[in-house]
């Protein structure tokens, strides 16, 4: 068990190693960053990578630790209460005719700040999107970012408004995402979007979003040869709920799924939790409840080790999730899942009927049946989807011109007082313009 002296409060921490020790050691920091202990050991010599700066600087600030600026690349995050800027419904102006039509259809137009608090995007967007954030610290020490999309800003605006009834929003604005050098992709682009927050109509709200987006594409001149790719995140939720595991373990699985590249990568990451479980159990044997170690009582350390042991994933569950993910990526995998996991068959039958009667007809009116596919994936750029999601492609454009989906747990995770259903979608206007030109 790692036991290192911790710096007393008031002592300036001048190196990565000082910070790691002050935060409880290598294993504690590894848990905070959701990485392996060996990576944290390397940080002691090489310093922290940029992606860890925000998380660790915030924790240090909350604990009152004095960290030299150079440790976190020249900035620190000041702990402060959340204070999101309200976004007022803006008056009609010079926005696009598409945005005006959304207003006429009953959506309230929002004017959203370009500068946003970074924490909600870091917490709720997938690892891929996190790496593409433009982040910086203002003179007051708050971590900010340029908005990478407009869904989270809309959710924050809704929370700030205090509305508890269904509200429909629309917006148009620039979003910013870092692109690898040489990719040829723009780092600034325009999103036209709509969101239904607090709706009570379930799939009918999904259909309203999808129908509105298809109508907008048609009005822009994109009327043929569309392709739809769909995924349904309810499926994974239902599967995990069918396994015998704690809520904490399910959270671990979701976190690993969002980090994994494929089923085998998930299994590799998940196996580390079983190693942690064995290490925690072994460490517990060497700790006395009456001992004092690095300023902590033995009983506190034993309680933490007990939680660590309880949160580790069971080997059988790791195998079950690995098999499920492998079948999702395999040809005819859905049929095999119904055979190997009989509890999923009734869910598939019910969900297929729902989609067939509500969603599929809308897509079929805009595309050939051969161009509509269900492609379950392990993770997406936006990690906040909870149900049906979709991407729409146009002929000659290799990236989606529109995308959206349901995200029922996002608002409460951002600070809403209670769960609020939500579904929305956005159109990439520059791609839509190219598609319309090619369709002429």
C-alpha cells in the first residue's frame, strides 16, 4: 500500500509529485482521473498532461491546497458556486429563414453565449469531444470554453429560467471544435437546432424533432437520397439493469464503455477493476483500524478500501458485457443477442414495434428503406444520449448534415431540481448548403 507524507495546509506544492502526494498518493489520483496507477507514476517525473489540469486544479482549489502556477500549465481553477448566464428568448432579427420557420412552428428562439463554463462540457461530453474543446481561464480563475455545441448551453439556459413545463427552443449560432492539423475540417461551424425540454409525449416528441429536421432539409432543397443511421442507448441501459450489479458498478461500466474503442478494449479496461479489487483486499489486511497513516485514521482507510472492493466489477459481469458489445458489432448480432440473452428479446420486440409505428415511417418518407440502418455503437462524441439517436447523411457528404437524440438525464446532472425529459437535434448549416448545391 502506498503511504507517502502529505504536505500540510499552507505549504506551496511546486511539482506534480507534491500534488499527487497531497491528494492521497498515486492510487487516489488514478481514481480521480479514471486512469491506471502507472500513468500517474509517470506524471511524477513528466508532469501532468493538459487533459488532467482542469480536474486536478479544481480538486486542489476545493481542498485549499496552494499549487504553484507552473504545475498546471500556468493556471489554477478557483472553486466557486455555479452561476450560469441566463439566455433570454431573443427577438426576431436577421437570422436565417429556417430559424424563422422554427419560430413559426412554436419554438422559442434563444440567443446563447459563446463563452460557456467548461465543467458541464467536460463532465457530460464524450472523451473525443473533450479533447476538442477550446478551454481557457478568465482573470478571475474560472475555467471557460468556446461552446462546442449548443445543446448543453440550451439546457443550462432552461435550468436558469426556472421553467418546469414543456418548452420548445430553437437557435442558430457558431460552434467551435479543435481539429487535428491537416484534417481539412473547419474549427468554426454553424448549428441550427431545436430542443424539446420537459415534454411528456415520449416518442411523439422524438418524432416531432425528426420530422422538423427532415422538413427543414427539404425546404433547403435536399429532398432525395438521404441516409439515416440510428442507435438506441435504452438498449444498453436495459441490458445492464438485467445484470446483478450495484448502481455503482453500472456507473463504472458506463464510464468504461464511453472510454472504450471496442468490446475488447472495454474488457481490457474493466479487467483493471478486478486487479484493483484484489489489491484493495490485500491492502486491507495490513491496515489497523487504530493506525494513523498520512493524516488519515485506519478506520477511514479501511472504509475506503471496502468501497473500492465493493465497486469493482465482477468477472462474470465483465464477460457478459463484453459478449453483448461484441454481438452488437457483429453481422446479425441482434438476432444472436436475443438467443444468448433471452431477457432482451421482449425488449427488442417492443422497441421494434414502437420504432416501426412511430419513427420509421418518417424516415421512410425521406429515404429508401435500404438507406435506413440501425448501427449500435459503444460510444459517441456526445456521451449524454440516453435513448434513440440518429444521424442523417446526404449524398456526396461524408459527415452527417444533421444529428440528434434523446438525453433524459442531462438536465438533472447539470443542476435541475428534478429529472426533465429532453430531445433535440441540430443541422450543420455549411454541410447543408453544400448538399443543397450538389442536389441542384
